[in-house]
């Protein structure tokens, strides 16, 4: 019984703290604080291009699906 209590009191909080710290580090690394307006605009433009390509691809895929003859 004692090992389970120790596990609950020591190990679980350590795992939770490590998880929270890793999430903060990841979130901070995704977009550097020193990113200027030009770099941010470039990133937004790239995302817009990707979304437009995805929308075109979905439309083409749907057309191709409707043309396809199923056996």
C-alpha cells in the first residue's frame, strides 16, 4: 500500500510538472518573440496559399470521385 501512496504523492506531480513545462517550451518555440512584421506577414501569406491549395485539391478530388465508376 505504501508504494502506491508514494507513487501518488511524488511521481504523479513530477510527471504533471514535466508535462506543463514541456508544453510551455513548445508553445514559446512555435513563434519566436523576435519575429518582425514582415516575417509574420510572410507566414500568414504561406498559410493562405496552403489553405487555397487545399480547397482547390478538395474540389478536384470531389469531382474526380463523382466521375469515378465503381464496380
